C-alpha cells in the first residue's frame, strides 16, 4: 500500500477554508486507499514566537478539528510532531546536506522574513523547509497531499532525498506532491488575487471553519466578484466568481458546468446566497464535532498516544538506518 504523509500547523483559533479544501479534505479521502500519516506540526509553529499555553491549546484544537473533519484513527496515524523526536534528529542531518543558497531560495521564507524584518526572523524560520523534508523522508512517503504553496518544499524534499541516496546509497523514497488542480489554491474572498491565509487575508476575506456560521454566511454573501453579471468559471478574467464556484463545487460535489447552467441568467446574489447556505451546512456540524472532541480530552490523548507510538516505530527505523549510512558510531 502506498504511503502518504502530511502536516498542518496548529494555528490560533481555527483552520481556514483553504486548509480544508486544499489539504485536509484530501487527507480524509486518502486514508481509505493509503497508509496515511498525518501530524500537527508544533515544531514548525515555534519558528515564530508562541505563547506556551496557547500553543498547547492550539495543538489540541488542531487535533480536534482534524478528527471533526473526518480523520479516523482506525484508518490513519494521527500524531503530534514533537511526540516523535526523530523529526528534529533527521532535520539536523538534512540541514547539513542543504546549501545555504538553496535554503535562501525558499519563497515562503522570503515572504515571511520580509514581513518580520531580517533580524527578527529566526534561524528556525530559515530552516523550516528542511524540517519539513525530514518529516516526509522519515516515513518514506510516496505522496504528500498539500496545497500549491507547499510545492517548492516538496521539490526540496525530492532534491535532498536524491542527494542523500546518491552520496550514501539508497535510503529514502523520493516523494511526489499530491496537489489537486481544482483546489490547489483557494483565494481570499475580498481579494481574489491572493490566496486565503491567516497572515495576509483581512478578516472579511478569511473563512475560519470555527467562526459563528452567521459570520461565515455574511462573509460569503459579501465576497468580491466583478462588475460583469455572468456566472462562468474563468480563473484569469473572473477570479472572484471562479473561486466561489470552486468552493461550491467541492463542498457539494456538483460539477462546475452544472453550476454554470444552474445559475444561467441569475445574478451573483443568487449564487452567493446559495453558497452561504452550503457553507453554513458544512461548518455547523464541523463546529459541533470539534467541540465534542475538545470536551473529551481523554479520547484525544489516547488517539495521540497511539498515533505517536505507530509513528515512532516507522521514524526510528528510518533514523537508525540513516545514522548508519552517515557513519555515526553506534552507541553500545
Ligand atoms: P500550513 O499549516 O500552512 O497549511 C496546511 C495545508 O493547507 C494548505 N493551504 C491551502 N491550500 C489551498 N488554498 C489555500 N489558500 C491554502 N492555505 C493553506 C497548505 O498548502 C497545506 O497543505 N509547511 C506546512 C506544514 C508541514 C507539512 C510537513 C506539510 C510541515 N511538515 C510535511 C506536508 C508534509 C504548512 O505550514 O502548512
């Protein structure tokens, strides 16, 4: 059975619609056909300052949301990154294999550090993609389900896997990105020229899955479209409408063509009102399920304990093999 691995950051408050449609939805589907490993990446989260109590709470909240979204601990391995120390250990080896200039070319670092200022951005933020490389290689993942913004990091993973294999002998599986074209990039509802994100979107442009459903409906109804009136998918000329059609189509399973037909001759208002309803139907049970998992910390802890144990078994084997290849003297 092919293996998939992916991760998500424990962000404050809630996942957003881009996280769900771009990644988590695929995680849920892939657990049926793949040996699936999914994790909440708390080591990645501390590349920017975090309040300890909030980090802990957000990590639990992230796990609760993943379960609410449909991850089934019987069908996948769900764990917290810091519960598996091998991530940091393999990351060190990968750091030593990466060129400084190569790391400096990672566009996410460039964007994020530009925002923070070079002296405030941590070295951890700089080596962030290399930790991600270690995450993936530890599990010998064949595919990595992510959104488009992670593609460059998967390419780095492939490069480093091939470099290591070339230098030390076949050790790591070279993974492929698993990026669905339709949902690779979900756009901000107010500015469809940028992706939906916690850092760049305005509150009105960002759909948080745990927002009050009324707030969500309002955001959808006031989404920016264009001055035209025709409901047609055209990402280049009609990015706002196209983004709404993508969201609608993915959440309901209706094809884009069928939606274009349904709304022929109707205005944007009709589309937005209906999509607002679709969104409310999606987020209402999601919120309830998330709260149920949060209210049951024992179940959550036991899921994570089991997940960490399964993950460690795989990670420890890969790391031991890697240590031997590198030439570390075995501890007796
Ligand atoms: P993160 O936490 O920023 O995002 C989680 C997932 O959501 C996707 N995503 C989007 N997809 C479509 N449209 C959007 N607007 C959108 N915004 C976010 C991201 O592409 C991602 O798949 N570095 C990773 C976490 C990570 C990881 C890994 C992923 C750490 N180790 C190993 C895969 C494998 C990140 O920060 O994702």
